[in-house]
C-alpha cells in the first residue's frame, strides 16, 4: 500500500435512496479531482492512479475484519444489487437541479491531531436533496401522497420535497427521535402520525419504504465501480452495532434495543442494503459515544460546522485507537470524510458536552 493512499470516511444516514447513491458518486468524483486522479467527464482514471489510489470509507453497515481484497476486487454488476453505476449516473442527473455542489474542506489543526490529511465533504449543506426522487412520481401516484418511517433527517427532507411538489407527506418517527427533528417535519409541512404506520393514512398513500444503510451502500457502489480495488470501511456506535453482528452471523441481525447519542444510527439494515454492504464493505470500526461527542466538538470549534452525532462518526472513527493502532491502515494518510446531517437538539448537545 502506498504511503499516499487516501481514505474516505462518511457518516451514516438512515434511509437508502437515490440522493445518497448520487452523493457517493459525486464525493468520489470530487475527491478524485483533488487528488489528481479524475479525468473529467465520466469515470476516467489513469492506469497509474488506479495502481496508486485505494479508498477507504468509514460508515455504517460493515463487513467483518479480514475480508480479502480479492473477494471484492470485481466491479459491481448491473443486476446484482438494487442499484448500479448506470442508475447512479441517472440519479445524479435527475436530482442535479435541486442540490447544492457542496464544498470539500480541510484543516491543518485536525490533520495534526489525526496524523493524516483529512478532507471533509460538507453534505450536511444539502438538506432536501435525498428526498428529491419524489419528484419522479407520476401525477396519479403523487396525488395519493407519500408515507415513510425515519429517525428524522429523511423525514424532514421528504416533508420539504412533498411540500414543493404539492403532495401530502405522512411521517412516522420513532418515539425517541430528537425534538428538533420532529419540529422540522412539521415546519416543512409533513404530517407527523406518531410512531406507528397505522396512523399514516393506510392504503391511500404510496408506501415508499426504505432501508437502513443507504449512504454507505451508495458510496460503496460508486467507489467500487470507479475502482474495484477500493477498500471500504464502516463505522458505527458500539451501542448500535447491528451491522457488525449481521456480518458475523451472515444474516441481518435486529438488536432488541440500541443505546447511542447518534440517533440517526439507531435503525437497522434492510433487505436492499444488506447485500451491498455484505459484499462491498470490507471492514468496520466501532466507537463509543464519548468519541463521537469529541469529534462533534472538533467540528464545531475548528471546522465551524454544526454536524449532528451521526454525521461526526467518520471523524470519530479515524481518531479512534482501533483505527490508529491497526497496522492495516498505517499507510492510509489521505482520508475523505462525509459530514452528513446537521439536525442538532441543542439542549441535548450542551448536556453531552458537559458530561
């Protein structure tokens, strides 16, 4: 492994959707330009860069430690998963009128703390883009409205997208979701039905059920389609480590309960995302809540970015002892981190910082 090997770390988000898949493509593309390996339009990489560059992604939904590069060295095939590089490109075109081209920033101060060069992709500035696929519904479908279950981020984004489309949105939110996320749903026009689907208009709404693990799935598909030698890592809270347990068991494991400050990471993998993370994500780093909170503090104080706990987990992972002490990643000196999600319950935030 070259000492210039870059890495990509992303926070988790709680639903699988077109916007997240396109984010994966866009982030890999933009970082490739920064590192000098991207050839402009399309997915052109020089052969020299193909040999030099390997990527690492830290996010929810991992495979077990020790997965071999050979096992994941083939590019994803068109019909094997719920999405492929063609649908990623199509999604990028479809949502491009509605999204912001978010910046990639770096900090010498945080680089010194990490002992590596970190690149932060500020996807938290792209609030409603993940739900823009609802503009693709035809008029008959749209008239019925949409219903979804979300821990908060997707719910608020869907509420805004539905409001712009002029259709009703029925939102089911877990009872332990932060107050600020519930308020965002109402603020953007969504109809909060409580924490059960029974109150969400029944058969009169179009049921668009999504799967947990969407961000890591989309990024992994995009990255490995660009370069099959890319290594994909995942990060998750120790209090919600269903993904690691799922891989160890060879099937989806649903935990009886979760306990983490990262409320966006409390949901579980779904049947659409599981095959992708099973096959294309190579490793996992778990972190404690106190490490997530410290990563948030660095984002606030140094990057001046208001990221939520779920969005800061990538930075927490790369600063963790598990990552620092793992000889497999000692040459990984350039790391990209996706900061996703900026919905923060300020009351809980101050309490967390003072604990």
